[in-house]
């Protein structure tokens, strides 16, 4: 309900609910009123099937009380819990709150399991079989939907096993990536590069950096335009991890390669986001997970 910009629906739902309850009470009251009966034998005078008479008995007491209690219960419930539009209820209960309380409890239960890894270096954690199993499970539940269950990624989602890093591959940098998230941001640069022809030539130059198939005449024409790109990708095109700018010389493509793809990158830019995990996972879980991810491209146990 809080997602709506006006409180129309809140008022609408509240009114509808309260009117329904009042209507129920009214119905009970009307049904309980004594009917005017003309006949002395307490029947309505109707006969069906020769001798089946309709009596005019009052509603059973127990039934009336039950009905009333249901109405009162409904009102008390709506006062205590969310139900009347955006009114949050006097008890302050929410689905979100219940979920968070349960998560906090589950985390507290897991805390001792993780305590063992707190004093270890990331390299030692990566080599520990129990930590590996826990890291793998955390990865499957929180990361595989984007990076793939084998962590090899897909278009737009980086491969985490190839030792090629956008933001840095030390255990500390990986931990930073997981904790705070990352935004890879390349601005649209066509205007700075020049004409569409310049963009095409520059694309061929970019392809030539990694020895990918390209037109070498176009590449040499495009080369001077690379100064626009050097600020982030470096003069040699080897990238800059502080900016998340990929190495363009290694033939590893996050967004695909080819003249059209690279021209599109220059024309439209790209914003790519790795979501921060600090509110989803505990510090201890992030520690185990960072070591696991580091271990995917580094032999566990090997000293750096
Ligand atoms: C919603 C999709 C999504 C989820 C979920 C996700 N990631 Fe990412 N991740 C990305 C994207 C997109 C990038 C690339 C960001 C960029 O382009 O700078 C990325 C980047 C990374 C990087 C940096 C790679 C590099 O080369 O520097 C690491 C490490 C990483 N993710 C690990 C994880 C782990 C571990 C998890 C599970 C907790 C996870 N990611 C969950 C989308 C996701
Ligand atoms: C403001 C810094 C910045 C500048 C300037 C910049 N880039 Fe980028 N570029 C990035 C970032 C950051 C990414 C990664 C986007 C992502 O995380 O998905 C990127 C990605 C790319 C990619 C995709 C690489 C892949 O692996 O798929 C190509 C190609 C590229 N840039 C080419 C260029 C060219 C050509 C220029 C010059 C016209 C240029 N960039 C200028 C920051 C920059």
C-alpha cells in the first residue's frame, strides 16, 4: 500500500472493509427484530407440502453471540494488524519485520560455524574444505542467478573464474566488491569521438588491441581517436581497475565483440551493476564467500 502515490486506494479499501462490517451488524440487528406475526400459533401462515409450516422463532442465542464475537474479533484484528488500507496496525507487525527477525535468528545460529574462519587469512579460508562447501552453497543461493552456477558468467555478468578482473582480484578487493557492490559506468562518447565513420574506425582499433579480427586500415585511422578512451581504459588499453574499466587487450569480452557491438558501446555507453550484499549477508558470510570466489581463479593454498 505504501507504494501508491496517493491514498485513494487506502481510503477505498478502508471504507469498503468498515462498510462491510457495519452491514453485517445491521443484518444481524434486522434479522433479530421481532416480525409482526398475525397467527397465534407462531407461524408465518405459509404452508408447504400440505403441512410444513414456517415458524417465526428468534435466532438461536448461541448463534447470535458467535456472530457478534466474529464481528468484534474482526474489528480487534483490524485494529491490531495491518488490514485497513495503509494503516499499519497498533502492534506494528509486518511481514518484512517477521522475515527480518527470522533471518536474524538464523544468522545468530550460524555465527559459531563461521567463528572458526575469523582468525584465518583469506588464502587459508579458500583452502579449507568446510569453508569451500559453505562458500559454494552461499554462491548458489545468492550469486548463481547472475554469474551462473559454474561462476563463468554470461554477457554482461563477469566470469569469476578467469583471473580477469574489472575491479581487482585480491581477496580484499573481492570483499569490497561483495560488501559495497560495484557500478561499471561508461558514458556515451560518440560525440567526443566524431562522425559515425570515426566510431567505426575506432571500433576496429579496439578490436586490433586484442588481435581480434579487424580491418587494419580502419584501425590505423581510428587509433588517434583512442585518446578519448585512454582516460579510463589507459593509453595502452589495458584498463583501470579503480574505475572498473576493462582491459581491452585480452580478448575477454564482457559485452561481446565485433564492430557493431563496440560501436554500440561507444554510442550508448553502459551502466552495469553488481548489487551490494552488506544488507543481505553477514560480514562472516561475505568473508567466506570472498575467499571462495578468490579460490575460483587461484589455486587454494598457493601463496600470493
Ligand atoms: C543481479 C545480478 C548479480 C548478482 C545477484 C550478483 N552479481 Fe556479482 N556482478 C554482477 C554484475 C553485473 C557485475 C559487473 C559489474 C560491472 O560491470 O562493473 C558483477 C561483478 C562481480 C564481481 C567483480 C568482478 C570483477 O571482474 O571485478 C564479483 C567478484 C562478483 N560480482 C561476485 C558476486 C558474488 C560473490 C555474488 C553473490 C553474493 C554476486 N556477485 C551476485 C551481477 C550480479
Ligand atoms: C569514463 C570512463 C570510460 C571511458 C572514457 C571509456 N570507457 Fe569503455 N568502459 C568503461 C567501463 C567502466 C566499462 C565497463 C562497463 C561495465 O562494467 O559493464 C567499459 C567497457 C567498455 C567496453 C566493453 C568491454 C567488454 O569487455 O565487453 C568497450 C569495448 C569499451 N569500453 C570501449 C571504449 C572506447 C572505445 C572508449 C573511447 C571512445 C571508451 N570505452 C571510453 C569506462 C570508460
